[in-house]
C-alpha cells in the first residue's frame, strides 16, 4: 500500500510541475486558462477559482491545462469566442508565444532536478561504499557473459570502449554509451593489461552485474531472518562465514551454491566472531514452494554517508542532473537505432515500484528518484510525436518555416496517429512491467 501511495504522490508531483509550467507561461502571455487538471477521467475534486477550474481526476497518469482557443470544441480555435476575449485566445498568440507555452511543461521537468538534487546532497546521501572504490572484480558469475568472455576474479577495469573508469560509479555511463555495440574492456591482471570483448548481443545496459561482474562481497552476515535456521542456531550479525561442510568460503556469492549442496542435511558452519573461530551446526530449510534451501541470512552492506556544503551541493546536483539527461538521451538514441531492446522500457508499474522503494528509505533517495523520473518525463514529452508537447512544437516549427499553420484537419489526423503510437507504447510498457513482476 505504501508503494502504491508513494508512486501516485510522486507521479502527482511530476505532473503538477509539468502542468504548472504550461499554466504560468500561459498566464504570463495573457492567455485565458479554462482548466487545470491533475489526472484524467471523472472529477474527484473540482473548484472554480477566478476564471480557471482546478481539478483532480480519477486516473493519475497525467494531466492537462486547457486554454481558450486551443484544440476543438466551443472554446477551441474554430469555436465562437467572445470578441472581448479573442485576444486572450491561445490561437491568437504569436507562434513564438505558443511555442513558449507548450515548451514550458517539459522544461519545468528538466529544471526540477537542478533544484532538488542539491537539496539531496545538502541533506546527505547514503551510497554503497564500493561505488567509490576501484572497479576490481570480486566475483564472476558462472556461465555468465563475463565468464564466457574470459573475466576472472581479481580483474581491475581500466577502460570500457575507450572511456577510462576509475570507480564502479564510472562503469554505468560507460556501458550505456556502448549499448548495441561490441564492448571493449581493458583490464589489469597480474600487473599487465589485457583486452576482453563482449559481442553486440550483450546485457551491459543494466550494468556490470547483469553480465556477471560483481564487486567483492565478503561473507559477513548483516541480517538474520526471524524463525530461520541461522538465527535459531545462534549465528549473529557480524559473524564471518569461513567454511560450510568443510568447503572454504571467500565470497558471499559462493554461499548459495554451497548451501544447496547440503541437501537440507545438518551441516557444520565454521564462522569467525570477533576474531575467534566458532563451529555451528544448522539444517538448511527448503522453501515451502519447492525452491532453494535457505538458512535465513543477509549480507553486510557498507555504506558511506556524504553531506555537501551549499556550493558543492549545487555543483554536484547540477553534474548529476546533466549526467542523467545525457544518459537518457543516449538510451533513447540507442533505442530508436535498434541497439537497445524495447524490453528495457518501463511503465507506470515500474515507476510506482521505484517510488515505493525510495519512499521506504530516506528523503535524499526520494528526491533523487524524483529527479530521475522528472528527466524521463521531460525528455519523453519533447519527442516529436503528435499529441505530445514535442509534436505540437513540431507543428509550430512548420508554421515558422513555411509561414502558415498546418491545417486543423491535418493536425487532427496526426494527433490520432500519435495517440495510437502512444497507446501502443503504453501497452508495451505495461507488458514489460508485468513480465518483470512475473520474472521476479
């Protein structure tokens, strides 16, 4: 329930910021605004304030600002408008002012991250400690793309497709830029450098972990599940697992396979607690649905809390916002070029899940996710697809170049096509969301 509520609230904020951009610039340009709506469909709340009706509607997947002389209908551009108010019609404004009004929505979404990210950095953010560490591989997943390509534990990444990488944080943007192309890794191994190449069909878009490269994760217990064998046997948080059934353990990633080999039989766990070796016998428990054997432990995660002063927060926030914009543009370019699978497109369910996860952490995480989603919404709306803001801007650009507007009939046909494309995109996004849920 928290996840759904957080997702709706976050979407509401993004839509409000977007529509507020249209509204404020329209008012500044002297256009009469008839309706300001958050959501579509049946009205839930409605209040007339001055000449504008403000509404909250039942379907929280967008919103709109309806202006005098815009679109079709009695008060649209072909309707009969009171001569006294004709100059306040959207259609009567210069093409430059119309472009400014339409562009204001997505621009507001692109401005928002530059406002909220500095706040997140000033409040302070918790980051996994390994992100600032050298990108040295702690574990290579068996039968993964990375294993098949020749990676081994201990390899330290030097560059990805010509882009130098010095921390794990650097690897994400480098991989996005390589999406749809062979990825050339230069790694340092035993004092010398070697090149490893992943073919075009790779899963690097989702990060190094998706191809089987993981940072070092020591087998130290950070959490215990209630009523599970580990806790019942007396294992405590902070214990380090040294061996299971005589099998030495050097990485957390080795635990799952070794625990499955026990077959659910009582097994000797050798652990280290405060530097002292201990032996504990416990019996892994099979999941009720016939899944894996479990003992009820979670890894210890090291985090670094960073808080920035005002000047540094503004700089870091701006840098992060620009990085997110660049990554989004690269992703869209790769998507349309066919270098990225359409399965990477997420819909409202994914947005709600991301927002819900952020809502259960801290305010900095919430602001970071808000900035990320705001950039997606802003850039999406600038795409030259009829019915989106970018499509309207394309119509007005046509008017600037050819000194005449596109006919209303042509625009209606284009918008119908755009609506079909948008519906197909939404169907694809919902499908991807459902496939991810089923897969997880």
